[in-house]
C-alpha cells in the first residue's frame, strides 16, 4: 500500500505542475471563445456554455483604435523581435567563438558578460531614454532593438559558449589546413553543428522581445507600440471587454507556441548542452 502511494506522488506533482503552467493559458483561451455575459458570470464557467467566434471577428472593430492598432502592434513586435533574435545569433556566435577558441578576455570576460544579466532592466531606462533622444533613436525600431540587445546578447553568448565547448577544436584545425578562413570555419563548419543552440537563442530572445513591456512602453512611442503595449490599451470607453482582451492576448501568444513547436527537438539538446553546462 505504501509503495503504491509513493508511486502516485510523482504523477500528482507532475499534474499539479502542468495545471500551474497551463491553467492560465487555458483560462485565456476559454475566455476568448465566450460571450461577454458568460465571461463575467460568478461563479465562472469552467467550459464555455456557448462557444462563439464573434470575438475574433468583431473585437478589433469595437476597440478604441480599431483594427490598425492590433495589426500595427503585431507588425512592430514581429520586426523588433526578429531583428533582435538574428542580431543576437550573429553577435553571440562570434563572441562565443572568440571566447572559447581564442580565450579572449579569459574567465573574467565571460563572467562580465554574464553579470549584465544581474542588473534589473529598469536601471537602464533613464540613461537609454536620454541617449536615444539625443541620437534620434527614440520611438524607432532600431532604438528598441538596441535596448533589447542589452539583455539578450549576454544570454546568447552564455548559451552558445557552453555548446561550443562541446565541439572538438580539431574540426577547426582541419578546416584551416584545407584552406578555410576563420569566417568560413565559423559559418560553414561550426554554425551547422550548433543549430540546437541557435534554435534556443532564437526562440528565447524572440519570445522575450515579443512579451517585453517596460522598454516597449517607454521607448517605442505611440506610433511604434508593440503588441505587448497595445493589448493593455484595448478599452471601449470606460469599460473593459474581457473576452476581446483575452482574444487579443491569445493571438499574442501564438508566435511563441509556433516557434517552440517547430524547434522543440532542438530546444532540449540546446538547453542541456548550453545552459546546464
């Protein structure tokens, strides 16, 4: 009897963890398919009594700034997140290669890069705002991308450095003997072998930018608001339409789910070889 109880405990913990992680997502999806009256009912429905697609069809038309607000936010988020992820991969791979193969900066440089993650983002807001205003980067895609690089490049270097240490240096030496340059070694030999780590960096940096609110709210300006800033503005007069806000929020999490699904087989290996090491 005791053995059966002990065997059930891990399953109970797993189910509890899954409920904790996916419960809010289920509630978000459930609300987006409900009518206004059903969503405000107390006690709440666990399952929509009447499933409707009206929120997906009419929500943008009924919101304060119309459909352009949501589409503009999605466009800005896509541009900023994609540019940031690609730059992090390029810069992170070059920095990781220099640290691992040429021992650039020794252990101190690696620690200094990682230590940039220790600072809270709010500490950079005022200096960045003043610098961006002076350089004309305020309320631009380029300025927001640069702001996000402060936190995402250290993460990219950290992951890629740990993964690169698992790749034998003899591969580089053999390529150089065959006449390859350093750039050819990095992009033709090393890069294909680091696809799992690159996938991790792309997904995490993309999602981090897509969901980030503080920098986007203070540095993007009204014209370049990302989706994370647009969603809290979805008001109709002095009231909030919870099904419509849930619909917009549900649409905003789709890119992260899509990328995680596409790259899921690389994520486990990339995190195991990079972050854990």
